C-alpha cells in the first residue's frame, strides 16, 4: 500500500503545481499591444488609440476588465474569463450612464484618469492617438 500512497501524494503535488501554472498562464496571456477602435458609435474622423497592453500588466487584469451582471451592474473580472470588447457594453444602445456611455467616454475615463495622476505629459492626445 505504501508506495501507492506516496505516489498519490506526488501526483497531488504535481497537480497542484500544474494547476498553478495554468492559472499563471491565464493571468499572463494579454496581447502585447492592442489598437482600440470604435465600430458602433463612430466619429466622422476615426481616431484609433494604441495601448501597449503588456506594458500595463503591472496592473491586475481587473484594473481594466470587468463584466456585466444583472441590473446592468458591473461584475469583477474573474481570472480566465472571456474578454469582450469594451464597446460591446459601452455603446449608445445599452443605456449606460452618460459619463461611460460610449467607447470614447469609457476609455477616456479609465485611461486618462490614471495618466493624469501619473504625469500630465501622459495625458497629451498624441500619447494614445498615435500611428504606432
Ligand atoms: C490615455 C490614452 C488617451 C489619451 C491621452 C487620449 N485619448 Fe482619446 N481615446 C482613447 C481611447 C482608448 C479611445 C477609444 C477609441 C475609439 O473610440 O475608437 C479614444 C477615443 C477618442 C475619440 C473617438 C474616436 C473614434 O474613432 O471613435 C476622440 C475624438 C478622442 N479620443 C479624442 C482625444 C483628444 C482630443 C485627446 C487629447 C485631449 C485624447 N483623445 C486623448 C484614449 C486616449
Ligand atoms: C490598462 C488596462 C488593461 C489591463 C491592466 C489589462 N487589459 Fe486586457 N485589454 C485592455 C483593452 C483596452 C483591450 C482592448 C479592448 C477593446 O478593443 O475593446 C484589451 C484586450 C484584451 C484581450 C483581447 C485581445 C484581442 O485581440 O481581442 C485579452 C485576451 C486581454 N485584454 C487580456 C488581459 C489579461 C489576461 C489581463 C491581465 C493580465 C489584462 N488584459 C489586463 C485593457 C487592459
Ligand atoms: C460585459 C460588459 C462590459 C464590458 C465588456 C466592459 N464594461 Fe465597463 N462597465 C460595465 C458596467 C455594467 C459598468 C457599470 C455601469 C454603472 O456603473 O452603471 C461599467 C463601468 C465602467 C467604468 C466606470 C467605472 C467607475 O468607476 O465608475 C469604466 C471607466 C469602464 N466601465 C470602462 C471599460 C473599459 C475601458 C472596458 C474595456 C477594457 C470595459 N469597460 C468593458 C460593463 C462592461
Ligand atoms: C492605472 C494606470 C493606467 C491606466 C488605467 C492606463 N495607463 Fe497607460 N500608462 C500608465 C503609465 C504609468 C505609463 C508610463 C509608463 C510606461 O510607459 O509603461 C503609461 C503609458 C502609456 C502609453 C505610452 C507607452 C509608450 O510606450 O510610450 C500609452 C500609449 C498608454 N499608456 C495607453 C493607455 C491606454 C489606451 C489606456 C486605456 C485603455 C491606458 N494607457 C490606461 C498608466 C496607466
């Protein structure tokens, strides 16, 4: 009996480590960069914004990503959840509060508030609206 007990223990430890690695991989799978561009509430002149995504991953995923629950309430990000485009929820048809009613507004609220706190130069239009 003894060897199989030991074997079971090793297996359990291995699974725990493997599980941790899978969780870590999920936490780490953000894209290197994304270009954010409105498709629904489009402006006359499109102004895509550039986000160096991995450079922002010192922030937890839930610092930017979240979901929508009942009563249009925000629900916290859960590791490994499906990531939807912000505009899926933040657009004129979904009746969000005015300050976050469009992709532009929601993005400016999220991105600009932090950039302004960090350094005024980071809030210049050309920082995010660049051709990079
Ligand atoms: C910290 C990043 C950031 C800064 C700084 C920033 N923006 Fe944006 N902006 C975004 C993001 C993200 C979007 C969403 C992209 C979109 O709407 O297509 C956006 C959207 C927009 C849109 C809508 C464009 C479209 O195609 O729908 C306009 C117009 C705009 N910004 C103007 C400005 C102006 C003017 C400034 C400077 C005063 C500025 N932004 C500064 C991130 C930024
Ligand atoms: C600074 C804010 C921010 C942080 C922090 C952040 N993300 Fe994102 N992420 C975004 C934005 C903005 C988009 C683009 C959404 C859009 O286009 O509407 C995005 C897109 C994504 C996408 C979809 C990429 C695609 O090509 O469709 C994945 C997957 C993703 N993020 C995973 C993560 C994970 C995992 C973490 C945590 C490790 C994380 N993100 C942290 C802001 C962030
Ligand atoms: C699945 C739907 C959904 C997606 C996708 C989504 N949001 Fe939201 N978001 C919500 C809901 C719901 C709220 C809460 C609205 C309220 O307070 O009435 C919210 C609130 C916010 C707020 C306000 C937070 C505050 O402190 O008041 C910001 C800013 C925001 N979202 C930005 C984003 C950005 C940027 C993205 C893409 C990275 C995104 N959201 C993706 C549903 C979504
Ligand atoms: C919680 C804080 C925070 C949030 C939220 C945030 N940023 Fe930033 N961002 C920073 C800091 C700090 C820097 C400067 C350090 C660096 O370059 O990594 C930065 C730098 C940048 C740069 C310049 C990077 C370069 O290589 O020159 C871009 C572009 C940018 N952010 C876009 C965005 C966009 C778009 C969003 C919203 C989707 C966003 N950021 C949200 C903190 C934030």
